[in-house]
């Protein structure tokens, strides 16, 4: 079961996503052109960079939430499969007992 958990960790590259949580989306950053002192240009650059970081944060947060959901489903399914595997001989013995007890009537 640990292989499945590790697969999802590497598939979503969670460590990298968490480290870059507040990085700009697709590394899109705007810079103020040299020798420009217009307040509107500065405001445009600042708000564009903030928007890029917010978009990166939102998308990475959704990715982390999807990862957590898939990990939870993987662990739950793994526990159910293990329980089924442990109970399978008992269920088969019970089914065989029921079949044999019905044919003797």
C-alpha cells in the first residue's frame, strides 16, 4: 500500500508544490520598464504580479486538496482490500458450510 501512497506523492510532486505555494503562476512576473515613473504603470505591474501570485496560490491549493482526497481514497480502499483479503477465507468457509447444509435436507 505504501507504493500507492508514494506514487501519488511523486505524481502530484507535493513537496515542490508546497515549496512554491506563493510563487507566481507559471512564473509570470511583470517588471516596470526602465526610466518609467508613471504611477499607473507601477500600479499595473504591482497588481499584475499580485494577481499572478494569487492565481498560483489558488491552483496549487486546489492541487493539494485533490492530492489529499486521492490519498484518503487510496488509503481507505487499501484498508478495505486488506480487510476483505483477511475475511475472504472465513466468508468462503461460511458459504461452503451453507451450501453443504442446504443439500443435506
